[in-house]
C-alpha cells in the first residue's frame, strides 16, 4: 500500500507544458499476477535472403522475448516468424511490441536495433514510399536524395530525431522515440513529394535551439524558421499558337450556310446544265491563262541582260588591278642577294 501511495504522489496533478517529457510508468508482473487467459499470436513472412541471418540470431530473439514470457518460433519451410503469449505473460501490450520487432527484422533491420521496440518509450514506424510517385526513375532519384551522398542526409536525420532509419526497397523503417518517429515520417513524405529534406532538417534544428531558450519557449517561432518559395514549374509543353478563348455567350452559334444557300446568293442555282458547264470552263480558262502568263515571265527572266557598269567604276577597277612592276623587281633582287650571301649561288 505504501508503494501505491508514493506512486500517486509522483503523478502530475496539473496540466503539462510538454507531454513528450512525461515518463510512462512501467508495467510490472505484480500489476497482473494472474497472467493472460487467452493466447494471442502474430506471424509475419520474411524474404529468402534474410533466412541465413535469422537462423544465426534466433536464439538471441528467443532469449530476449522469454524475459517477457513470450514464445518465438521460426519456420524455415514456410518462411515465417511467429510470436505467441503464454499463461505467464503479464503485459498485455508486449505481444504488439513483439509483432513490431519481427516485422522490422523481416524488413532487414538488425536485431540489435529491432529489440529496442520492446522498451516502453520506443516505437517503430514502417513508411511505405512506393505508392507516392508513379514514375520509377523519379522514385529512385528521390529515394537517393533521402539517403544523400555517402549517407550524410540519413545520418543527419538520425542525429536530429534520435531514431535508427533504414531505407530498403519501397519502405523506410524507423525505430526510436515517438516524437522522433513523427519527424522522420514528415521528412520522408515531404522528400517523396519533391521537397528537399535539408529544408525540413534546418527547420527542426532551429526549433531544437529555440526549445533550449526559456524566454522564447512560449512565443511564435515563424520569424525564426527559414522560409522557402516553391519553384515547382510545370514542364508540360505549351502549344506554339495558342487559341484565344472567346467571350462566353448564352446564345448558340449562328447556323452555317448550306451549299444551296450560297448558290442562290450568287445566282448559280437558277442556271441550267449548259450554262453551269460554260461558266466552269470560263473559270478554268482564266486560271490556265494566269498560270501560262506566270510561266512565260519566269522563262523570260533568263534572257534579260545584266546592267552594265558606268565609265567611272570601270576606271576605278582598272586602277586597282594595275601591277607595280618596280616593287616586284626590287623584291626579287633583295631575295637574290640574301640567297647568294648564304649559299654562294644566285637564284
């Protein structure tokens, strides 16, 4: 009775400023001396490439779960792991924790990190990222952006959230405190929606520093957080000639004229067959005459003589083409002297 009264004194009576700092009381065997009446079990499948590793660590898994009075079975034929409660199990929620542990191990999380889920203040989250983006190339690029060069982005996420994070296939597995799991989920989902993870990480770092300052704890932090403009522009090809939208009118468009109406307007409707044939032939003859005229003009262009240059221009060209014989003779004499000086022979 003395222990229960001490526990009641430790419980907070007023409202809490930060619920994340509240300590979860442990559930001990004396809290449930009668154990469990019904058996609960969970099973999960694992891929073939995990079989060798699970065979090695399974004795450690059984030993860890036996401390909580939970049985663990490994079926290598079916490729499944099973956890069951026993009559000695006192914690009703430990079977859910054990189920999460074997799920993480099936997702390639090492046993050393997966067994942390059995603790009270530690949880796990498996984030499915395969369905967020449909394009496979875009999905691979964004998943690589989540890991970062040499895993630096992933390490930064682990340091800020205090969680172990593993990117495997179409899922991201995280193990750590519940607040850190919320932060990891937000970063992962934002990254797969084309928001760089460094933006969210910077905002979380600023919040972490502001929490340490008691003066700014109850103030609005929007002025301290970095703001980034969304520059996502549509890459859809725009048409070269855009059609301008006409103003909306409730009336229907005017009815188009029929061929008969046009013939009545021009008077062709009232002509007989011979008159129509004569009119059609006249139009064709006019077209042929215009075509032959254009053809003759094109042919006659070849026989048009070019314009002759004027007398002044001819004199200028003659002056420009005049050769300076004296300059050429002096140049040759100079070359002969140089050759004679070098070789003793004249060119």
